[in-house]
């Protein structure tokens, strides 16, 4: 263990501010230990601020690792299918894809329980999936159909799975951060049957995600201040994919070391392209928060392959080589595949087979999303308020929508 | 020239003719998401055209600061739906600077440009028309152009106007609306509504992208019902040109108002209330409002939500047949 920490600090020098840092550590052989269906995987080195950080060895099992590979393969396929459907105009409007960043959602799910809250931005399809929703419902939401996750009412940016405490995407950059802190407040409040200030434990935490661009919104800092003041079990997860739309972090952030940006909050910079790194650090931060010490920051060093949204080719502000280089050297799926095979949990042939199955499943979901019915008209004016609409929802009465209300005629 | 081209052209002229003019906003250095700021940084340099971090409250605050200290500050909020983080700076600061300092200073050189309105698939947060929140704020001017020619002239006037202006650009028309636009420098008065078409039977009032919808409805009314419609483009919502509007309604005796924003407390409410006060004895029918519904902006049902030309036509007919 100590030796590994030594390695971590030796690599640390390379990590700071260096784009090649992560590929450097990948170049060395993956360290794993195996014992039957149980295994241990060495995670990427981490950078710590006001914390010692977690052990660099993380436990796993065959069941977990195989399922993880299945899930991450599904996520990638989901996003690629969404891309194709968008290009053939089956999906319209705003659509932000998550391919490249899947390990964050997946690792976070492994490092948390379904009682923990998760809330994120508009790049939300994979979180919806990993918290329990089906690919069918997600794709049907993207096509705006009644069978979608939000009955076709929300679209790409607005899907939720409250059953497993996923509080969804958000179209307004940064708006989900105070919401996440609010969920943390709720968790602490319920655990203590009332408002408890100071270092009091709770039973669940809130993973509150936002981007490197969103990190500069005022409400992020406001939420952090209150979270620290009230020692809320809130894990602020900044997904640093290097760009907010076309703006690189260096052009938008005075301090690009997001994990140490919020004195006095402790933080860790995590390899966000490694499922097990994410899992281990989420677990570590979670334990810290549950004990009542207050909020924690995790910076996920990650990368999005696609442009910002479907209308951005994603190559005007970064080079093709940059994208393909990261795909080649840091791809989270490739890495997980290597781990799974090195652990001896799956053979190459079994992986191929799994990929085929996933593909067929997602293809079936695509068909479902294409052929599901449109939402009923009433979805336009229901759920604005708690009660059935008329005559409260003005405008929607009458065939052209603007007749005089029936009750006024009498 | 299309509408986004006209905006771009106006910005070129504004920066060219006023050495104190500055353009700031998210990604404007790259031309902005709608390309309204294209080539401006190349031409005027990074000290006059620059990107800001993703922080609307900051953008508004910085622009107020610049404007109060002698710069002509033109700020872009990427979508009108994102203006709410900046709401406080606009409503509580920009709008009240002159009044609360007893005229010692102001931020009249401030213009905030922002694209608004439905585009067919924008869903909840890329479609809204938030103009009425701002028309409820004395000290601001609120301008909405309907076409490329109008957009250029009104934007230049807004930038040069000594009051803070919120300039809502109909993004649905950015590329869809094309017309001849002089490349020269010209302004359009911020005080006068525009009588787009004269008529005698009914006054139809709108602004921005809705004007096109109203023109279509009026054409149908003319062809099918032989109705002579007078169409008014408000152009400036705050302050608005009561005289032009009321003279028209006194002449026609009937009035239909239309906007995309929801019905309740929409700008049409202000128009209807003022018109009935001024024109009470001339009115032959209740004033009709054809607006968005009182629902969040829907994704799948946008086509039902928007006050399309058929709804406007139906309202014209109801008003005539009353
Ligand atoms: C309040 C607000 N301002 C601007 C936008 C437009 N916008 C959407 S995403 C985005 C960039 C966000 O970048 P980042 O936080 O890094 O997240 P990423 O897209 O990289 O996941 C911008 C400017 C918005 N949706 N909401
Ligand atoms: Mg980003």
C-alpha cells in the first residue's frame, strides 16, 4: 500500500497541469489481484486536498465487474444510438451526449446506494440508466413519446428516477447545485428528525454534479458556503471535461484545480475515466460525509467525445488529435475491459458476445422509441398544478384554446 | 440579409462608430452560438469583444459597471431562458441606477441582447418569452424587432439610447427571415410603434416573431372574410406607443392582441387594459388576446401551445362577428 502511495506521489508531479499525465500511468501494466471470484484493482493515483484520500486498492467481485462492463457498454451504445437517431431527425431539439464520461456515472453508482441522491446537468441519459431506468424509456423520452421516462414532457435534459433518488437533469447551467445541497439538507434533516447543525451523521448523501463551466456560476459558491456552514452530507462532483461549450477551462476559471478551489472543503481529483477510481473515491467521500464532517469535493478528470450538443461538431476549439488521443489512451470502456480480462473474469470471446447482446437490446429500444405513441394532448396542461386543470389553466379551454370559459358563458 | 446577419451588421457598425463600445458574453469571441457576433473579435480585438465565464449574473453586473463608467456595454445572454440568474442585476441595479442616485450616475449605455421564443423543438428552457418580467420594471426599455431591417435599426438605436435596454431577438427568424437591409448606418425610433399595414375593420397588435404569424392570419381574414385589418408592430414594449395603438383602435373599434408568452400577466394584459380605458366608447367587441397557454413551455406539444395563425384568425373572426 505504502509503495503504491509512493508511486502516486511520484506521478503527481506529472499529473499537475499535464495533459499526458493519465496516459502515462496507463502505460504501465494494470495492477490487479485475484482470488477466485473476488478481485482487487489498483486505481489511478489521486490528488488530495485537505484529506489523505482513499486506499488505492479497491475490492471488486466478478459479478460487479461483469455487470459494470455490461452497463458501460450499454451506456455507450445508448449514446451512439441517440446520435444516429438525432442525425436522422427522429430526435429533435437539444441533446447532449455523455460518451467518454460514462465511468463517472457508473463508478458513482457503484460507490453509493440507491438511498443516496444524485442530481446532474442536461448530460443526463446515462445517469438515468444507471439509476435504474430502461434504455427503452430513455430513448422514448428523447423522441418525445408517451412511453418516455417523463411521458415525453421533458426530453433529453429532463429525465428523473425518483424511486432511486435520481433527481434528474437540468437545462439551466448550475441550477442543480443548490438543489443538490438541498437534498443533502433533507438527508441530514431526516436522519436527525429535525434541523441539526454541526457534525451530526446522516444515512444518505447527495452527489451533486456540475461541469467545469458551471463551476463559475455564483449559485455553486453560495450552495457550498451553506453546505459547509451546516455540515451537509453533500458531495460536490465537478465533471471536468476540459470545456464548457467551446471555452476551455483555462479561459473560464481563475483556478483550474477544481478539487482545491473551495477552501475549506476537502477534495480529491479523480481519474474520471476509470470506473474503479470513481467508485473508490465516491465511497471515500460518502463515508466522510455520512460521519457528519460536512461537504466534500470530487473533481472528475474526464472528457467528452462528442461536441457540446448535437449542433456542435466539437472540433473548432480542440483538435481531432486531442479527441482521438484520449479515445485511444484513456477510453473508460477499454480500460474496464482490460481490468475484467486481467482479473480473468471474462474472456475476449465472452466480451464480444456481451457486446452483441447489448447492441441487440439497444436496437430493440430504438425501435420502441420510434414507434411509441405521441403524448396525449392533455399532457400539455396537466401537472402544472396539483389538481385537474380547468378552469385554472387559462388558454387551454376551447378548441382554439382561446374561447371564453364555459362557466363564464352561463 | 437575414436577421442574424442584420444583428451582426449592426454590431459591426456600433463598434466601428463608437470607440467605447464593448461586446461581452458567453462564447461571443467565437461568434456566439447563433453566430451573431461572428468576425467581431477579429476586427475589433480581444479587449473590445470578449468571452466571459458561464455566469449570467456576472455578465449583467460587469456590463452595468462598464456602462456606468463610460463604456457602451453590449452584453449577450445566450438564450432569454438563461437571463434569470441575471435578473437581480438587471431589475434591482441596471433599472434603478439613475433614479436612485438622483441622476448622479446611470448605466444608460447598457444594452442586453438575448434570443427568445419558440423554435419548434426547444422545450422548456430554450423557448421562453420572458419580456413581461422586464416590462414590469420601470427604468428599463424593452425592444423586440420583427425583421432584419427592423432589427438592425432598432439595435443601433438601443445601443445608442441613454437608457438600459433589453433587446429580445426572435431566434426563430435568425435565418428564416430575409429582406433587403441597407449596409449603411441607420436608426429606428424607439418611441413609435409601426403600422405595418393600414386597415379599417380591426386592429391587430403584436411584436417580434408573432408579427409574421399575424400577417398570415390577416391575409386569411382578408381573403376569406373580406376583412380589412390594420396591423401594428409595437417594437418597443417599454415604454409603448399608446397614441398609435389607441388611434388605430378608435378608428377600427376592434382589437386582437397576440404574443407567444403565456396569457396571464403577459404584455397583452397591459395593452388590453389601457386600450379599454382610452377607447371604451369606440370598442365594438371585447378585446381578444391570443397568447401562449398558462403552462410551462411544452416540448412535444409546442404546436398546440403557440398562438399560431389559425388561432389568431379565429380570434379575428370572433371579434368581427361579435
Ligand atoms: C444559465 C445558463 N447559461 C448558459 C447556458 C448555455 N449552456 C449550456 S451548457 C453550457 C456549457 C456548460 O459547460 P460545463 O459546465 O463544463 O458542462 P459540460 O457541457 O461540459 O458537461 C452553456 C454555456 C445554460 N444552459 N444555462
Ligand atoms: Mg465541461
